[in-house]
C-alpha cells in the first residue's frame, strides 16, 4: 500500500485553499507502567450532525473531483518541484521505460485478481484507489513531496527524516532480526510494501538479512517497484546528479535479496514459523479493523518464536491528531481520501489489546509528535500461559506527548 504520510498528497493543497475550518471549535493487558488518566489521551470523536452532513455531501459532489482535487494536485506537484523533487521529469522517465509491464500489454491478467472488498474503494483521491499505474507512478513522488512540505527545513530530505524517526524508535524498542538466535537465515517480510520504498530501506538497515520479501495487494505498485529495482543503478537520483537529465527521485541500489510480490498480506502463503520480522509501516490506518486483525494474525502465524512485528502508524491519541480530528473540515478532507480513518482511530485501543493478547509482549513509544512505533515479540510455547504485557511510554507522567510535534501544520506555509 502507498506509504503516504497523512495528510495524503491531494489534501495539502486543499487545506492550503481552505486554511481554517468554519466548524472548528489498554484493557486486558497488564501494563508495567500505570499512569493516571489524562484528557490528552482520549481519542477525539468524529463530528456528526447537519453541518457535518452538508460537508460530507460537498465532498461527494463533482466539485470535489473536478475542481478541488485538480487544484490540490497542482499544489503538491508545485511543492515537489520547488523543493528539488523533479516530479514531472521523474514520472515521465518511469512511464516511458520500454521494457516495463505497462508498455508491453502484459497486465491484462490483473483484471482477474480477486481483491478484498475494502481494497476496491477510492484511496488518496484516485478513483481506482491503488489499482492503477498512475497511483503507482506517483506513490514515491507524493511521499517525497509531503515529506518536504511537512519538514520544510529538510526540503527533499523531509521524508528521510520522517522515516528515520520510526527507525530510531524501533531500535529503541529493541528491533532485532536475530532475536531467535538464528543469525544466518533471517527473513524480513514487509507487509503493504507499495512500490518497495520501505523494503529497500529495510535492506540497507539490515545487511545481515538473508531475504527481504515485500508484499502488496496492488500488482501495479509491485510492477513499478520491480521495474525500479531492475533499472538500478540507472535509477539515478535526479535531485543530486546534475550530469543526468532523467532518472528517478532517489538512488536505487540493486539487491538480489529483495523480492516484491503481489499478494494479500492477510493470506501470504508463507510457511508458518518461518520469518524473523514483519514490518507494517503506515498500513493499518488504511484497513477496516477486522482486516487489520487478520493481518496481525497472519504476521503472528508466519513469525518464528521470538520473531518481531514492527508497526509504524498514526497516533490519534496524540494531541496533534486529536486536534485534527476535532476540526470538522480538516478531518472530513482526510476521511475523503482515507475511507477507514475513523474506524482506525476508534479502534486503536482494541487493536493494541488484540496484538498484546496474541503476542504476549508489546512495547510502544512515540516516534514523532503524532506517530507511534510498536514492537511485538511472539512468545514461545513455554511462555504461552503468561499474562500479556504492554509497555507504553508515549506519554509523560503529566499526560503530555513524549515527542514534540514538529510537523508543519496543515494550514501553515513554510514561509509563515
């Protein structure tokens, strides 16, 4: 799945247009750290009522599709270009690759793939959701542009800063692909890998891994990811190499350990007890709660004893996202391109409980001022009857979030 950090690409332009809102105004698992309840930790509830209904109706109208979305798209492309991310040139470069599947009429078989119903909805303002080459071409472009917009101090490196925050948080929690003691055959599986941005990053972080398997439901995203790997090292980072007139937006290294596969992450077909780590990066908020639980269950099945599940996600219990959810206009824009965002936000406590009861040991920490990292370790058969333990240090003792929110606010500009 696309790993766009919210707000999704089209929304940044829409929020810039809207500026402000007229409507503004772990049970079951024993935690080793008991804190007093604090109002900041409550999850904000979605808005309802007549005003919200009018807003939802407006976002379902042709005005959204034919006026606001094109304007927002133009805004995010402009943001990319102004920050040294050659969106237009890079998209044209990948589109015209002569040996790519989209130029060889070999993808007719994709119409026969059976997709879960939840996956067939519009996502990120693409009518076909993730089931198109256009969405696949633009996934990494949009992620880089959003990173530049959210972290203007770092320009085209903003996304690296964002992803690095999760890397550090998971290391802090004890991320280890050799927790089972078997060093030579470590396999990392990247659930919802999209075009492979996160899979390639994991390959660099864990050179000792024997194999890295990225799995995504979209064959279009997998095609783009495989093509980028096949083109390496010709996939030159345009923003850094002035001697090349075309190429991709980041440098791609060829790595024979990486496999990108089309498939359902709730039913991978991998052997039980066979992998060392499963990565779930910014995927769960795009799933209904029932599907999220199936994905966690599948991760547990394929992990070895002591194997680890790594989750990087939005935290709607953080003050920053809580405030966004209380803003009717802003959150309605978010929900317009992320159909399961309310269900994800409401289901966070239930999903944590589910993970803790299944895995036994769970640690969670703040990664950014509005995102968390979670590490769950699969207990052994010998540990099967022990009570689940969840350690959560996202909040300080006074109830404030443990990491300062440094994201640029949706209504702010980098020059303000």
